[in-house]
């Protein structure tokens, strides 16, 4: 008789590496929803007497959902260092004023932090820069193309707030 299947979780051969990858994915899913200090860890593995089946017990502490304390947009540029391929980062003036860029963003102070919202905001900013002719094609040298970096997050753990840059 075949084991029941639910999202591929049942009836598969146990693989510790896959379990570790799943734990990382679970943590990321919580963080994407604003639970920035969520803890997801393996509690225990419970094998049957034949060691043919295992039940995986996972502990989750979501913690508080973080809200956005502030949001800023910064520009940087990559400049070559010496004659090698190393690049250095230095601040640069924004092409579009920060207040105009922030008006395009759904994420705002007081809102709950959400990676989905950041992704939509990234697309809105890409669209705005694209309208101005700033190209982000990966065929271009990295120092010559426009790109959106992952936001820098500054946490206030006591207040469950985050500053987003």
C-alpha cells in the first residue's frame, strides 16, 4: 500500500539535507511576512520501531511581527579598485528625488513589514527608472547597470520595528 501524499511531505525517503533546507525555507517564509526574529528549529525526530518511518517535530516561535519605523532610498555606485576586478561602493546622488521614489512605494512607516510589498515597490522603482532610460540588463558590466539591492534592515528588537534602507 502506498503512503498518502500531501504536498510531497509523506512517503519520501528521509534526507537530513532536505530537512535542513526546509527549515531554512520555513524561517524565510516567516521573515518574509514580517516575523523578523522568528525561530524555526528541529525539535526531534521520532522513528517507528522499524526505523522505516520518521515523524519530524519542528518548534516555531514566531515572535512579534515587525512594523516599519522608517523607509529611505539611497543610491550607490560601484567603482573599480586598482587594476583588478574588485569594486568599491560609494554613495551617489539619486537621479529621482527620494520623496518622489517614496511616493511610488506601498511600504511606509507604521505598516507591517512584508517582503511581498518590498517586491512590488522594487518593481515600481524599476519601472520609474526604466521610464528614464536606466537599463538593468545583466549583459552590461555590473558597474554600468542599474540594479535594486536587497534592503538594509536596522532592527529595534524591543519595539519590534525595523528601519528599511
